[in-house]
C-alpha cells in the first residue's frame, strides 16, 4: 500500500502586476494576493518529485475568497471565508472563519483564526 509523505514549505509572493494589458490578470482584480506552496513528495525512497499549488486571495464584500490558480490564471473557488469576532482570549482580539471544500469524494474543512494584534 503506497502513501504520500513529505514536507511543504509555505511562502507568500506578490509577483503579478494586474494592469489592463496583463493577459494573466483576473477580471476586476487590481492587485490580487498570490500564495504558493512548494514541496517535495516521496512515494518511495527512489521516487520523489516536486509539487506546488498556487492560490489567489480576493476580498469581496465581507468575505475573503480563495481561488485555485492553474496555468497562471484563476481557476475555481477553493474557500469563501467570512470572519467573525470571537471572545477575547490568549491576551488579544481574534476573528475566526470556517469553510468547507468538497473535492470529488473528499471534504476539506478549514478553520482560520487570526489575531488582530492591535487592529479593531
């Protein structure tokens, strides 16, 4: 029975300048935040390969929407997050959002918890 294991390194980048002449720009987005995950996955000691996944973040109304990026262009939505304040805890103000993503038969449940650290 094979299984995938590995380490993923997360890094944010802002490389795309989405002006009107940029064919890769998503419609209506002036400056999307792009996010990329890079890693190496090992199927066996002799079978390793590089993997990555890119996302585009957009603030829309009262939500943070996260889209998959495929071939350098926005594809379909991954998550839509609406942050709500939570009780003050661990010495600060926090907001929290949850969302689910159904991928064929797999359900991914995400919870984002963000400390405002002086913001209100």
